[in-house]
C-alpha cells in the first residue's frame, strides 16, 4: 500500500511520474512482490488504469496478468482484478469520450491485435475455460465477459481452440443453469458468439440440451412480453437452427415446435406493443421461417409444416394475420411466415383457403390480402409480402389454382361480392404500374405448370367500356402492351404472356390469330433502344421464340418456317439471339433467381419473378436451337413429336386400362372377401345346427331307453334281475379294486419292515462308536436322536396302516351284505308293482353304497400318496444317516492313525533317551530318576548339546 501511495496519489516534492512509468512500476511490483496483498493492490491499480491507458497496459502488463491467472488461483480477488484488466484491454466497448478521441478502425485493430497475442498460446484459452467453471461470482463473471470479447475479436480461431479442448463446449453450457441471472444472461451472449458460422459447435450445443434450457428461459421471462434476455435467447436459437439440417431435425423430433405456439398468443388487446415486444415477436417469426425455409431439404420442410399445423401454430399465426391493431412490420413478417408455412403443403394450403377475415359479411383471407396488394396506398414491403403469400398458396396447388381461375370464368362470377379474379384483373389494368406487375405475376402463378387452366383462361371475356364488345383477357393484355405503358407494366404483362403461352399450343394459336401481335414484337426487337428498353426487347424476343417453339402450324400465315424467315429478314438471327440474352444478363434477373421471396430495395427494382427465371433458364437454349433449325429438321422433329405423342397416347390408354383392371380386381377381391366371410358364418351355423341335432338324437335315445326300462319292470321279474346284473358287475369291479389296494398295502408294509431293519442295523454300530472322541460322540448322539424320531414316525405309519386295513375289512363286510341282499331278493312278490318298488329301493341302496365305496377308495388313494411321501422322507433320512456314519468312520480311522504315529514317535524318543543315559553313565555323570528327568528335561537337553560339541 505504501508503494501505491507513492506511485498513484501520494504527495511528492519532485515531478509526477507519467502513466507509462506508473504502469511499468506496477508491472514490476506484480512480477517481483512476494506478498499476495502487494500483488493484489498492484493488479487493482492496473485495472483502474487499463481504460485510460489501454495500449500501455496491454503491451506491458498482459504477460504478468496471465502469470497471475496461472499462479494465484487460490485468491479469487486478484484473479477477478486480472480478468477485468484483460477485458478492458481486449474489449472494444469503450466509453463515448474514448470513442471521440480514437477512431473506430484503430479501436478494432487494437482489440484484434491484443486478442491475437492472448490466444497465441492456446493454454491461455484453456485456462479461461477452467476459470469459467469456478462458482465464485468475482471469477466466473469476468471470465465469461473476457471469453465473449475474445470470440468477438477472433471468432474462428477461438472457436477452434474451444472445440479441441476437452469438454470445452460442455463447460460453457453449464452457464445456462447458473442461478445468478447476470452470469446466465452473459452466458447466452457468449454462446451467441461461440455458435456463429460453426456447424460442429452448433451441433454440440444443441445436443447438450440447449433447446430445452433456452425455451425454459423464454417461458420464464414471459415469452414475447419478456425483456432483452428473450431477444438474446432467440438470436442464439437462430444461430443453432439456421442452415443446420441436423439441428432442425433434432428440434422437430424433440417436440419443441409445439412449445413455440404460446409465443404468438398476443391476446385481443393489441394496443400495448412496446419496442421490445415488437423485436421479440419479429425474431420469433423469423425462427419459424428458419424451420420452413424453401432452401431447406424438402422432406425436412414438409415435416415441420405438418407439425406446425397439427400443434395449432399455423392457426395462431392466421389469427395474428386477421387481427386489428398489429404493427405494420409485425403484420408483414407474419404474412411472410404464413407464406412459407403453407408453401407446397396441401393440408396447410387448404386450411389457409378456409380462413375468413372477421368482417361483415366474412371474406376469405386471400381476398382481403389481395385487396392490400393492389392498393397503392399500402406500404411497399406489405404488398411484396402479400404477393409472396399468394405465390406460396398456389405453389404446387392445382386445386387452389383452379379455384382462382374459376373466379374469372363467366359461369362462376358473383356480382354481389368481390372475388380474387376480379381483384387481379382490376390490378392488371389499373394506372399503378406496381399493381400491374403484382397482378400479372400473381396470375402467372395461377397458370404455372397447368395446361388445362391455360386453355380455360382463354375463355375469359372483359367488358372494356359500355357499348363496346367484350374482348378476351389475352387480347386486352396485348392491347395494353402495344400502348407503350411504363416499363414495369410491360415487363409484368410480357412475363404473364410467356408463362401463359409456354407449353400450350392452343394459347399460341390464339395469340398469333391477332395479326397485330407479331409485327409489334418484331418491331420492338428490331429497334435500337436505350438500356431501360433492352429488358423489354429481351422479353419480346422470348415471347416470339415461344410462339415459334410451341407452334402447331395450324395457322397458314404463321407457321414455324414463315416466322423464322420473318426473323431472318426483319431482325437477323444473331441479333435475335443477342436480344434474347439480355434477360439472363440483367442484374435484377440474377437477384430474383436467388430465392423465391420477392425482396426489392425499391419499387423500381421490381422486375423479375423467381419462378419466371426458371422458365427463362429452361427455354432460352431450346429457342436458340429452334431458330437455327431448318424446315427439314422441323419436320423430323414434328414427326418425332407425333410419334412420341402416339406412344404417349398408347401408354396413357394402357395406363387407363390397367387402372380400370386394378379397380375391377379390387372390387372382385372385396366380393371374394365378403363371400368368404359369409361362407364361414354359414359353416359355423351348420356346425351349430348339426350339434343341436345330435343332442336331440341323444335325448331321444335316452327317453327311448327309459321307456324300455319301464316296460321291462312291468313285464317280467327276470328283467329286473338283468338290471341288477349290471349293478353286480360294478360291485365286482369295486371288489377287484379293493383287492388291488390290499396288495399295494402289503407291499408298503414290506417296504416299511425293510426300512426298519436298515435303521436297526445303523443304530447298533453307532452305539459301539461312542468312546472314540468327544466330537464324534456328539455327532453320534444326534444321529441316535434322529433315528429315534424315525422310529416314532414308523410306529405312526403302522398304526395308520392298521386303521386302513380295518376300514378295508369293514368295506368287505358291507360288500358281502350287498351280495347277500342281491341273491336273497324275494322271487315271489305279490304283484309286479311290489316287485318294481323293491327293485327300485334296492337300486337306490346299491347306488348309495357304491358312492360311499368310491369315496372311501379315493380317501385310500390319498392316504397312499401320503404314505409314499413319508417313505420318501424316511429314505432320505436313512441316506443322511449313512453319510454321517461313513463320515464318523473316516474320522475314527484318522484318529487311530494319528495315535499310531504318536506311539511310534514316543518309542523313538524313549530309545534316544536310553542311549543318552548310557553315554552319560559311561562318561561318569550321575543319572537321575525318570521323574527328575521329566522335570528337568530342558536342562538335560542343554548338557547333551554341550557333550556333543566336546565330542
């Protein structure tokens, strides 16, 4: 701080240092000072001087400031000062005073030069990207501003560095999620600069969920009523979508078009249009046009148009179009937007044709728009927009073209209301040249690529004045053309005539039928006029060439050969071709050929239509060839044309036949399918009826059998015994089943006895193995307990078997009683009625007994199943016990083996001890008793070791 007082503002006796000296001392302080506080104060001072002494600070301090960014990352305050200083040096956003002192060019050069120095080391930009990730406001915000300024100065170079940096774009995308609006808004500005003219970065930003975030911000800010933040977001969206087919497809597939609809809900009260709202809505309309631009791939444009119709966006735009109080520039842009949303899309065009203006009586929107187009008091840009809308409505729309032309035909003219055709004719012959041109071009679009309508339009008759005979529309156009009106009017009429006559021989014949037309055209072409008239001469040459090329030689005086001879005599072939070339060489022709929308700087430049330029490009070459062709070549060409027409007619005939046959086949297929379904239904009905008949037959046979039974009971007693014989057979079957059950029970008892013997055998060795080891005893006791449980279960099974055998014996007794009852039936009953009653009672008892026997048999089978399950569980238990037994036997064998090994070791040790004792005795050492030896075993071992060493 003492240093700063001396350098910046402290009192001193000597002269004050200059700005350059002060900056040099501050730079030395930043470079050499060891204290962080001193370096921070020096950087703060450089920041305060950086605006006034921008050049000096940039030259002397940039390297030191970059070093501070690299080394002092821990202190956010000094990093913030350094970033602000670099921003002041690099940025061209100077104050008004400085702008007066320095020229704009010098400022731009200075910022660009400092930026070039900064980005020369790519690590500096990477360092900035790292600082942008910091959450500290005093670091993140200046880093964002500095990076934005670098992109403004050297955009492509900085874009490339960020693109190759790992996660460079993703780091910047995180700025949109910052809760601090200042950083978020500056992040939007940064992304604007980043995405300019770089498709790769645009794709990365789009796939980083940019659309979702930006649309959320626009919604939060209030859509079109929002502030400048909405404008910035819309500009960024335009950068991402314009001329980027991948992003446009991603935008459509993500259902983001549906989220654009609320933008255009302006409400009924349209009086409060602020300047910012107008700007926002203008950008929103431009964004819609980006998605449906004619320059986009046709498939992508078509899918976006359909999505806009289905989500109601087109309907919302038409509401704005017909609303009152909308500013003129918004209305103009809305008309242009609706034009491109409906262009070439039949569904949208049909909807637009159904839109009515809120007037009394309601008028179609097309009529209202055409009224504006032919009204010379309307703004020029609005009239151009309406013409573009009409062209887009008719583009590839034969239905719409027919509706427009039909309003001109005599049979459909309604005198009570103004139609589109009447408005076009009124504009075509008005005194305003711009209206003439617009109406001529609009009518030409109604005839575009539609030979049928070109022929129908020849029927249109016009009443020029009261008392005079009506003239055809074609004749009236040529009359105005010959009267020498304004250049713009003549150009419009010539474009209409060229479009009308092209590819329509009948129209050419009608045109040539007027004897004044050909001399007028040759006279216009042959004259040497000024530059303004050269365009008219070129169009006259084109019209005469069309009259030759599409001439069917039906008029003797105006056959192809005679017209060519006329050109050769009056004009000259080379001169004719030269005049024809005036069209494509004209500057306004080149402008019109660029895009479909008519965009002119002034009404005087409104000369050519985009679709007409395509026609000129198509016909210019063929007309030039047709002029130089001889009569023989023309004849050959006509023959070829006739042959081709014949082939075409044959092909058309066969196509018609095939189409009719296809229709017949479809009808026959439908009939076959209906007959097949009817046949299936009838077959199902027959099957159902057959089954019903069979049921009726069965019921009949049953009734017959029952009637036979009754007669047999009444006729004889022997028949009764036959009936009883049937039941005795069933009883015998039951008896056989009982015998089988007995045999099965005996087998089960035998199996149980075998299991008992096995378990007893297992129990006996387990009792003998009880004294080996403690661990084996516990396991064996568990096995014994398990075997005792098994014994109990077996006892229970035996008792169940005894109960079942008792039940079987009881059943046998009941069976014997039944047999006795059957055999001891009274043979001499008093009368047949008593015998029948006795037999019926006997039958009822037998049936009841049979049911009881069957239920008992069922119960026995269930018990048998349960016994089987018990046997399976007991067998598994036996297997487990056997495994445990084998395991115990292995353990006992191992323990015995270990004991034997221990005994062998003990014997060896005893031998060694005895040998050692003998040695000690031989040496004269006293030998103690075995008890003493056991207590002092360790000592003896030590002595033995010493003895061995002595030996």
